[in-house]
């Protein structure tokens, strides 16, 4: 029974997606965005609570559960809740006649949760595709929007190519080990085949995570999607991809050192000898992502593009965790700092973008800096929550983002990567400029005073979930910043 109960959170959310999809045709168009988001939210919250019942176990040698994976899964579902709230606000104001977006978002959430639990390449691929296909539809849900059409075309084509690359890598790994399990032993004489295979699978995961040098899709896709979908992608897809990358990384280390399987992400792994090729690959990805994300974000005026390059930069920060605490010195890897950073980033980015969807008013395409000038004065409650999320992304105390960066950089120093930590710290200061610029614009004097009495100025039934979600996100970032042990992975 304990094996099956570890899939209970995903099953609950999947059932919720089917219920939402089945109920959608029977609800009047004007009521769909008043009913379906609440139904979807209840299932997502129930799924998040179900992680409390999960046990530390492996199911069918395909999916695993441990304390870290519980936190990652719960974080994915909380970000999904924020995504549902943002979609309700956006689609409700646009009077979108369909309600299928909520079911699509929940199915993508199931895929991302499967990615966090996968310990087999085929199981991981199922999760990847279950997460990807609904998001293709969500990005292009505005079928008459040129930017949405461009974004979904680029995302679908590039996603298909990198899925094929990932699968080819899995085939090579199978040829080298005789299995698709992450922690398989490499057959004699097939080390080179195994190395090429895992390289291709890692490239596929880096694409999903939006890390350089395979980040080219991020800015256009984030711009084409609605702000709520952008926040969902920035958080949920990144958590799934980087959690899967961590599991694959442990599998590579275990296979190369021929040690016992270490599927538990909470346990440290020590290998006999370090691979310089793996070390340089991680360092190059980290540096490229941080540099491109920091400086490209400075040149942007669209908040979605700013946070798109923020996603690229933070992917660079997060992959540094693959080398901690001291892979370079004695081959020990324990990625607690990486996962703490990943959770804080996911909650902060989802909270910020969901709040910005609200502050943009009736039309969330108006999310350039000048369009949002003074919107925080009209809606100070949500703007304050967005500011807390932006402060976390910038790494300001006492919000969780500060402790996440502090832990990551100090462990990098102690592990012989001081130069990389200094580079990351300097680039995080560069990025802090565009985070704080967004917060400053929100509270500047109002550019164009609203003279109407439309829903841009008054409360609407579409705002309740959003306000609650952004508030919880802001409070959570403050609490786990002051009490990191509550995240269970510090």
C-alpha cells in the first residue's frame, strides 16, 4: 500500500483535471471562470495535503519518494494554485468562453510532479511530455494573438526537437547499461556510449529548465503566453526539470563510481574520483546562464521578458548546487542548498507574475514598465505581496531568497568554487537592479488616473483566489527565510 500512496497527490490532481474537463460543457460561459477555478483549486490543495501521507519508498523501481521530493511536489502544487488564480483573473476579464485551461494546467502539474519523483528515464519522459503538451495549448490559448502564435510555434518545434534528443540519449544509455534506470551499472567497454547518452539527456533537461545555451525559446514563449501562464511555466516546469536533473546527476555519479544506488535526494553521495568533463559542463552552463540572464534582463522593458531572463539566470544559480558541498575537492555531493534555492525561486516567480497579472488590470498584455506605473497605489495589497516576491528574487533579507543565495554561495566558497561564487554574487547584484526597478515602478505616481468605474478599479469575483495566493506566497517566503528548517531541506 505504501508504494501506491506515493502517487496519491498526483492521482487527486489528475482526477480534478478530469472533473473540471467533464463539468466544463455543462456550465454557462459567464459562470465558467466563477466555478471551475474553485473546483480546480480544491483538488490542487487536496493533492498538496496528500504529500503528508506519502512514505519514503520506491514504486516499481520507477518513482521514488523522500523528504526532498515531498517538498518539491508540494511546491509544484502551490505554484499550480497560483497559476489557477492567475488564469481565473486573466480569462475572466477577457471573457474567454472556454474553461479547459484549468484542466490543462492541472495535467501539466501532474507531469511536473512525476518528473520530481522519476528514477527511470522512461518514467521521466512520460512526466516531461505530460507537462509539456498541456503547456503548448496554454501558451497558444489566445488563438488570435500573433505573439501567442509565434510563442507556441517556437516552443512546440524546439520542444519536439529536444524531446527527440532526450529520447536518443535514453536509447544510448539503454545500450550502455541494459536498462533505463538512473542508477544502473555501465557494461564493460561501453563507458563512451553511456557518456554520450547522459549528455544528450542532460541537454534535454537543460532545455526544459531554460538554462543557457539552450535558452533561446524562453523570452519569446514567455512574451506570447499570458502572464499567469508565464508564472506557471517559470515555476512548475523549472522545478520538474531541475529536480529531474538532480536525480539524473546522482545517477551519473553512482554509475561512474559503481557505488550502491542513491535514489534518496536527501542523502549525500561521495564518489571515488571526479570527472573533469562533468565539472566543466556544469560550470559553463552556470556561467553562461548567469551572464546572459543578468545583462539581457537589464535591457528589457516588458516585465515578462525581464522575468524570462531572470529564469535563465536563476537556472545558472541552481545548477551550481550540483557541485556542492565539495565535488571539486573530495567528490561529495549533497544538494540541499540547490533545492532550497529552487523552492524559493519557484514560489517567488509564480507569486510575482500572478500578482502582476492582477496589477495589469483587464488586459495583461499591458505589462510594460510604463503601463504598470502607479498600479501598486491603486492595488496596494497585492502590490505589497509582489514586492516581497521580487525582493526574494533579488536576494534581499529577510526574505527566503537572501538565505537561498547566501547558502549557495557560502557552500561554493567552502567547496573550492570561490571564483564562481564571486561571479554569481556580482551578477545577482546586476539582476537586483531590474527586480527593484519593477517594484519602484509599481509605487511611482500614477501615470494615467483612472476615470472609469470598470472592474479595473473595483473588486471583482475573479480576484479572491489571486489575492489569497499572492498573500500566502509572500508570507511563505518571509517565514521560510527566517525559519529555513520549515522547508525540510535547508
